């Protein structure tokens, strides 16, 4: 992704953070959790919201890898996170903001 946020970054204001929501989603590959990001204006705050979700919903877990998958209709970010020996794959549907800079 262009404009990928650094891990630990968050949307720039509380209003932006409140605007971005996570909703259940379907992922085309096996994942422990699948979420659709709603309300992100572009890649910067969308990707930042992924890392914010991990920070708040999976305290102590650290991102280990990230992959972009998709087709002409849908785009997904797959993040593998780890805490000790435990691993989880989180699938984020990023279709709504993929390729946007706003």
C-alpha cells in the first residue's frame, strides 16, 4: 500500500478515530478474525485503524507480517500477529479506502 502507516500510529484526531468503525466481514482466506473497515477516508487512516484495533483489542500482541490480497472487486490486508508462541491472522477488508489518499 502506498501511504502505509507505521505500526502504532493512529488516526490524527479523536473525531477521525470515532468515524472509523470495524464490522464483521468475510475473508477469502482462512483467518482467525475478519473485519471490514468503514469510514476511513484513505489508506493512511485506514491502515492506522488496523494497528489501532490490534493495540486496543489484542493488547500485547505484535504485528509480525502483513500481506495484501485481492482481485478486481475486493482488497484485503492480512496481518499476522503474535503474543509469545500464539499467532493469529487478522483479515481486514480495505476495499472502501484502497488506493485513496484522502
